[in-house]
């Protein structure tokens, strides 16, 4: 039984981490989960949250806004947006929340009689607000 697995975290802008890891805590859309070596194969979508990676050299955390994770021989996370938690400042966070609010407003205008897409956009916005609370940044309460 292997003690580590290959892990890749990629966003459209860049590869953020490629390393041998012992575990990865994933903010899954259907609930948080921890992937470890020899985990059963799976694919899951991500919600906004903190991705915590246990490497052989210590713990690294990343803020992700969505995407998906694929577990096989190793674990690959393809994030819509991702950045090291240490790089998340108030200005960057405010921009992410603003983008989520814009998407929510667009969904309300576009899908007037279809609650599903509007509810999905509201959940995305609520998850972004929760990320700020979790990492200690000031959150502006969105007007849902």
C-alpha cells in the first residue's frame, strides 16, 4: 500500500501544485471529502471552498471557486479559479464575490420562471461568502 499519491492542481491560468501527497481535503459540491492513496476512482464537482493538501513537506491550502476533481491512480483537480490561500487578500476576495453576485443577477433575469439555475447561482454566491468567513476576510452580505 502506497503512502503517497500524485496530485496536480491546475487552473486556466497555471499549474499551482504538482506533488506527492498523503491526502487532499476537497470541497465537493455534494459535501466535503478527503482523498487518500488507493481511494476508489471517482469524479466530483467542486464548490467554492478551501482545498487542503497534505504533502510530504507539510500542509498547503488553496482557495478554489469551482471545477472538478478526478481520482484514479492519483488525483487531478481542475479548478475554475484557484490561488494559494496566502494570496487571497480582501481586494481579490471582494472581486470574487462581486463576480458571483453578477452571475446571480444574470440568472435571475435570464431564468425568471426557472428556479433551478437561480438557486444554483444563489448557492454559488453563498458559498463564496462562506469562504471569506472561513479565512477571516470581511464579507459584504449579498442582496439575494
